[in-house]
């Protein structure tokens, strides 16, 4: 790049003049002692034409135009083929269904070569035209045709959805489903309510004040009385604060789960806290309470029911000795008496079972108090199956309690572990060689043998030290074609309550458009046609049938889609989740349907009060949806507050799939770049500091 003279004109403005290979010199310069010096900082951009990207020629533009016109014709032909489906949607979705069909037609083609040509010309690549497909396509065609001096395209199916109309439609449909938007952010926050016993009006008020826009009730938990109390608390808090909040009731659906498992032993364990060297830093606390009339401990501690008459004689500073379930001697020191119960501490781990003998060692040797007491009845520990890679597991249609594997004295397998399935009819539809997952993908295996009575599974995925499978854990069969309907008999019974008390109903584990049609029919039968519908996409079959599911759902108004990433990841495989998530977001944006970003959002913060870095990034990315769902947890209020702040900030930089170029502070930071001797690369930016002689200007000028 040759040197350039930049002359500051006296009347204002700049003059730039190239000097070729001559050294740069100040035009009209004067001796430095005649004026004052000051510095001007300019941003100069140099663009050098690239030999690999020659200017577009008329022939190339003509070919591009023909390809774009062919794409447009394909889009309109596909609309004609699906016109009967478009005519069936609710009137509010007429334009949206049409645009969805246009988007589906567009995505049937490989547009990458065309996109590359459009980018070279500085035009829209069609990559962010989800909500206004044909309108954007026509605009691009018009510009390309103007480059070849051709006439603009004909538009026989006017009017198409424009950019402005697409934004208005998604806002209108989202408000109809989820309520008015928060004044600080576009994206709503949905909160899964805790159990009725943990939910109060004060908690509801705190959630609403923190930013909750929608309350979710999981119909797989509690009953109608508890749901009525939860909804009552929400409505009361709404009236007191004056802030609206929609109530969503989530149907349980045909969820496959593990059956009951035989309970474990009746045993209680206490354990002291130790440092990294194994030294006790805090002894275990034990709450000794009368077995005849047990009392709740006022703080954390291991509850051990004991003989009441013996316990009345126990005093602070007394010691209690015992042999635990492993025949190890343990000593408890009594620290306090509270009511009929006693606090004690122990610096060794202990396991006690019903009937364990307790010997009192009074602090006073002259005491004649009863020396022996006993541990009372203890609840059995929940049963769990221990599974390792390579183990066999039998999934049965028979609802017998599950049991661990049995071995003989020499360690030879007698009977593999077994567990029942909550929907035994699906076993007849499973084939050998298909995958099966348990507990949200924590345990996985391959079906080796299949019959209507049982499946023989070989475990292929488990923790190195073994994984434990409990009762009522999810079962996923991603490779199996199951004929299970989307609504269970229990779901249909719940629709009576939902139609009376809720604003929106969510459908779980749907598999096809027929499931959506079934829900619509049942809502009409139960007087719930006015309810909003949210479809939870969480199965492989629902993902495959998503276009038909959306067009069928759009016969009702309003409708939205929840991306249930937990089960969907298990069904598709964790590697495919990110791509599937993008496909759902894009297709719903084309249909102008609101999306809900769900599962494990700020999970660590909600459960333990401290988010992980990955969760914070995920929460920021959730701004691409229209609503974000939080699960229950003890730190729910804090999670709502943090999520609200993240969404407010992220909304400045992202709207749906499009990045918003808000000003960046770091982009304005001053940088110094030396010229060097080589020509700046294409598009390089330099800040140039110029020393300019200004004899006629005042210093402050």
C-alpha cells in the first residue's frame, strides 16, 4: 500500500492523496515553530481486491438468478401440494402455516452453494429467513435480477409474510399462550412448583416478584387436592401483587418406568465428617427418640428410635456403648436432653439395626438407672439394583418386586437381576439388538432376547464401580417402534380438573400427529377447547414426525413447543441433541410458534445454590427460545432472579436465531498497530496517530 497524505483542511474536512512510492510529506507544511501541534486519531480501513474472488460477471449472476427462481417455484409447488393441510389450521395460524410449509420446502434442498454465491455479492444468505421465507427470497431475487437488468419476479401468491409481520405474529402467539411479556425482557420464565406441602403464598409472591411468568404443575405428582391448593396460592399471590401468571398443568403421559424393587435392610447409618487426611473434624450427631412416641429432631442428625423407658433415664454426659451391625464397638456421648429425646455424638461410623442392644454407662457411678435399652423398628432402606458393565438384567411384564442378582457359594450366577416395567404391553414390540436406557441415560444396554413376557438386557453403560437402579426410574427404548398412545386413561381423567382450573395443558411423550389429534378431541369433550396446548418433544418418533405434529397442533389456538432435552437426549443420543434442538427452534420460528427451553437449566443453582459455568452459558443461549423452564429446588427464588438477569442481558445480543449487533465496550478500546513494511491484509483496520501542524488554530481547538 503506497504512502498516503492526509491533509486537515482549514475550513474543515480531510484531503487524502496517494504518493505512490515517494516518501510521505505534509502538503503545505510550515516550520514547526510557526504553529502548535496536536494529535488526531483516525480509523483507516484498507481493502485489497482478492485474486481468488473476482467480481461477479453477468453470466454468473444470471445462473444464480435462475437457481433462485427455481427454488422459489419449488417452494410454491410444495405449498400447492399441502394446501389441504394449510386450510385445516386455525384462522390465526393461516399465514404461519403457509410460511412453515415454505420453510419445509426450502430445507428439502441443499442451499449451501447458492448461499456462498449470495454472500459473495453481499446479499442475504437466506440463513435467517425462517419466519418470512418467501418474502426474503423474493427480495434477494429482485436484487439479483437488478444486477442483470432483468424484470422483477412475478408474485402470484401475494401477500407473503414479511419480516415485520413475522415478528408481530410470534409476539402475538406467544402472548396468547404464555401471557404478556416482562417489561425488561422478551423471554418468559416458567417455574416448576414444589410439592403442596412446601409451597406457600409467601413463596409464590417471592417467585412472582423475582420474575416468574408461568407456573408449572407436574401431574405425575400429588393429586387434585394438592393441585387445587397450589393454584389457589398462585392466584392469591397474583391478586396481592397485581402481576399476571399463567398456570400450566403437565400431563404425565405414557412414561415407561421401572417397577417396585424389594426393600433393602432396615438399617440406619451415621457418619462423622473427616478432612482429607481422614481425621474427624465434626462428630456424627444422633437423635435418640422414644420408639413409642417419636419426636422430630430440631436440626440435622441421624434419627434412632429406642426404648422409651430406658431413654428417660439417660442424662447429658452419659455414655452409651453398643455393637453395630458389623460387630464393631461404638461409643455415644449424650450432649443434651430435649423433651423426651436426647442428642448424642459419635466420632466413628456406625450401622444399627432393630434390636441392637444399647448399654448405658452413667456419668455418675452411683446411679441405679436401667443399664440396657434397645433400638426400635427402623424403616427399610429403598431397594436398588447394583449393575455393572457386562451384567444381565431381565425386564419383566410381571409386576413382581425387583431383586439383585443371586450367586452361589462359588460366585456362579444363579439368577440375574430383574425389574418390572410400568407399561408391560410394550415388551411385545421390542426386538433383539435394540437399545434400552434407564434413569435418564445413566445405565444403558442392548436387548439380547425379547418376548412379550420379558426382555433380557446386557448392560453396556454403567459407572466403573457399578450403577444403582432404583424404582420409578425412566426407561427409554429409542430404537423401538412403539404403538403407545399419547394419552393414558389417567391423563384423560385429569383433563376434567385441568379444563376447570388451568390456562394451559402440556402433553408428554407424544409420538405422532395422531396423539395431538387425540388430545384436541379430548379437550373438546371435556370443555377445554380454549386451553393453550404445549407439545413436549422428547421422543425420537416425535422428532421424525415434527412437521405433521406442528400442522396438526395448529388446528387449535394457541400452541407452543417444549424442547424436553432430558428424555430427548436419551432417545436421540447425547451427540445428536444439539442439532435436534436447532431443528426444533428453526421449525417453530418458521411456524411462528413459541418455544420453551427446558431440562437442567441452572440445575446446580436451583438444587445447591451455586451454578456451574456450563449452566450459565446454557442459560444465556436459552434466549433463543421464548420461554425458559426451571425445575424445583430449595434455591428456586435465587435461580429465577439470576435467570432473569441473564436473559435481560442476553436479549441485547440475540433475538431468536439472529445475532443482534449491540455496541460492544471492548470494540471501542483503543489499540495501537504498527504499519510495518507490508501491505495490510484485506479488511484490516488500523488506528493511525497523526501529528498535524495547525498554526491557525487555538490549542483547545
